[in-house]
C-alpha cells in the first residue's frame, strides 16, 4: 500500500534536546579538566571513551599505572553521568514522540509499504524540518530531486503535491496529525485517512487531538505509531472479507 505522511514535522524537532544533552556532557568533561579533548555525541560514547583514555598521554609515551588508574576513574564518572543525561533525554516527551514516529516509519517500510512525505511550502523548509526531526534519511530520495528541480506553480502547494504523490487513490492511505490536514487529505478521496496521535502526549492532549481528528472526518483516529502500522493490514483483511461476502474470487 502507498502511505502518504502529512505531518507537522516541527512537532518532532529534537535539536534543542540533543544540543542541551551534549552541552551538559561538555560541561562535565570541562570540569574533569579535559576541556575540548573529548567530543561528545548523545548517540554514542565510543569516540569519547577512546579520546578520554589517552587525552593526557603524549605521543610516544606509555600510560603509567597511575595514569591508567586515573583514566579508569574518569571514564567511570563520565559513563555514570552519560547514563543519567541519556535517560533524561530519552524520557523527554518530545524525544519520545520523535522516537515513536520514526519507529512507525521504519515499521511501515519493513511492512513493504511505499512511503512519501507531503508538505506545504518550500522544499527547503521541509528539508530543515526533517533534519531537525532526524528523519530526512527516510525521504532523501524524494526531497533531493525536489530541491534540485524547484518546481513552480501548483506543485508547490500541498494539494498539488498530494495529487503528485497519489498514483492510485484506492491503494493509498494518508496519515495526518491535525484536523486541518485530515480535511485536506479527505479531498484526495483515498482508501483511508488515518489521524495519528503520539502516545507520549499528555492524557488530556490525546483526548483533544482524537476529538479534533475525528471531527475533521478521519476514517481512523488512533493513538500510537504501532497502531497506525496495523491499519494497512486491517484494510486488506476488510477487503478480503468483503470479497468473500460478495462471492467474488480473490487471490490467496
């Protein structure tokens, strides 16, 4: 099935959270006297550990037993602080929402579905939003040509891009996360429009979003990226059951 994502990617922007986590680790290494010798990335500790262990060893010298002992203590301190910073980072609501959405995309891809992203406005804007959401890699083949060709006219509008992304409406599912986008998606007359509410949202906010999406006409309004991933299979099952009821032949 062809899946079109009509999402507000700014909601999944985790640049601030990543920057803050890296800055906290930078302060720790500075306090330990390592200054800029350690470059930290919230995603990995490998390079940091290697650089930390030999930060004070001059070229051609061997690490003394005392230096080895000090090095181990420093590494233990960094590892403990890293665990704390990373745990707080992963528990942040925006980060959890981002992770869930990216896991949804990965799951849909593994399910063999074609994925496209549709947006309103300039291609440069969506490219930046996807970078900040750490999701550009999923759509680089689509966004790249768009940036190069810079199409004019109706293809720069959301409706124009929707029309371009949908080859067969009967085999297309649109995932949207706002009432406005659901209403725009319904005009495309696709197989189904799914209203997506990330499960990391606060309880009251989830209720408000579900009501908004349902009121806008979503065929399904669901909580959680994994639930979105179940919709294509449900639609296929419904199609098979309809054929059975109608007595029409179908391929197993």
